[in-house]
C-alpha cells in the first residue's frame, strides 16, 4: 500500500511538472536614453541622488513566447545612486507582435560615471501578461552596457512558463 501511494505521488508530480514546463528564452534589447529623466539630490552627501526615468526599447534579437515575437518594450526605472554605484528597480511593459502584453519587474545594480549610467545588471521576473500570455511566470538575469550616447544594450536570458 505504501509503495502504491509513493508511485501515485510521483506520477502526480511528474504530470504537474509537465503542465508547467519551463521554456528557455533570451534576447537583446536596445534601449534609448531615458526620456523623461530626473535626478534629485538627496542632500546627505554630494554624490547621492535618486534618479527616475523611462526608456523606450526595441528588440534587436527578439524574444519568442506563445508562438509570437516581442515587438517593443518600455522600462520605468528608479535608482538610488551613491557615487559610482547604485541600486535600480524597474517596472517594464512589453508588447508582442500579436498585441499581447507582458509585465516585468527587475532589480539590479548599476555603475555610473559623471552622472551617466555605464552598466546595469541583475535579475528579472515576469509579473503577468495579457491574451495568450495571461498567467505568464518566469525569471532570469540581464546585463546591460551603455554606449557613448547614453543608449543601452541589454542581454536578457531566463525561462518562462505559460499555464496549459
């Protein structure tokens, strides 16, 4: 009887894993300079600022989910910058070619030189979606590097799950 229960549990777990199979994903975002962009000096030391901005991005190497490719992406960010380093959080909205949307939350670190972001890296997670992406879950990592014009190239990789 005990063996039968163990086998039933293992069968149930394997079916659950199949129903929520994770799919690898990756892509490259090209993000323009933040517009609008604001910096507010905190006042406790000369190089401590809060920064907020919004950037429009396009996929130079598109993500693919639910049979369609990513089209565009917007990222609203908040950073707590102290000198040449900072902590950053973003809330992102992306649109797929079929019009479905996905929502992303990130957190990471940044390096700054003369008030301009140089690098940005951390983790991301899907927080939801619309249409075929409703119930979207997933997570991953990213690394970004800024060009001389303030635009950023961001390499994204991770995995996602869609409910059956």
